[in-house]
C-alpha cells in the first residue's frame, strides 16, 4: 500500500516536471518570437537619426557669384559739376554710391595754375619749335626751353607720385632733346610735334592723379 502511494507521488512529480518543462519551453519560444515592429522601429530610428543630423545650407546662387568688381561712371551735370557713381557687384548683390565734385575741384580746375605751369610751358615751347622749323636756330632755342620745363614737370609728377605723367614728361624731354641736337628742319618739326603730344598727355595724366587724390 505504501509502495502504491509512493509510486503515485512519483508519477505526479514527473507529470508536474513535464508540465513545467513544457511551460518553460513555451515561455522561451514566446520570448524569441520576432517582434513584427522590430525592423520597422530600427529603420525608423535610423532614418530619424539621419534626419536629425544638421545639413549645411547651400546657397542656390553660389554659381552666379564671383569676386567683387567695382566700376566708376562719371556723369556731367547741368551746373558744371560731375557726379561720380561707383558700383560694386559680386554677380548677385549690387551696391552703389555717388559723389558729386564741383566744377571748381574737378577736371582741369583740379590743378592750380602753378601746378600746370611747367607742363603748359613745355607744350608751348615745343609748339613754337614745331610751327617755325625753317629757322633752325630759333627752333633749337625753343626746344631747349621745352627741355627745361619738361624736367621741372617730371620732377613735379614724381613728387605727386603720378608715374604716368612722369613717364610722359620723360619721353617729351627725350624728343625735345633730339630736336635740339638736330639741324634738319623736317626732323625738328617731327620731334617737336612728338614733344607737344607728350606734354599734353602728361598734363592729362597729372589731372587724373589730382582727382584721384581728392576722392580719397
């Protein structure tokens, strides 16, 4: 009787253990069931992280931009003054400024008579030599005086740091000197004409330099 009782207990324990094993297996199987939202969540999380990353702002007009370029336009006004319009652009943005210069401080009036004196005298004496080359000695004397004024004009241009004016006065001096050492009326006429032209160009360059200094 006791044996039968013990056998019954053992059978119950086996069945209980078997049931527990089955329950544990079911739990394990349930735990390893793939989550239907796992991949989508992972993907969504990945995309979300990517979208959250800062994105550099791109300039849609970058292909149109270039280094800033500045141009100047001079407008003559009815009262004799001149308006200088300065425009700067990088291909997209444009900025404009204007400055009006009165007639007393612009163009030929930007230089005093003393500033212009050496240049004008160099021109005048070269012109006298050009118009009267038949009298070789007189023409040579005129060119000699032109040479002296060209030297003064070149010195003045260098002091003003106007290199173009200085270069033209130097060339004018050279041609006046060639005419001075020539005995040929034709050569004197030719050299004197070139000296005249350089004197005129040098004066124009000097006026430009004076105007630029006024703008600063």
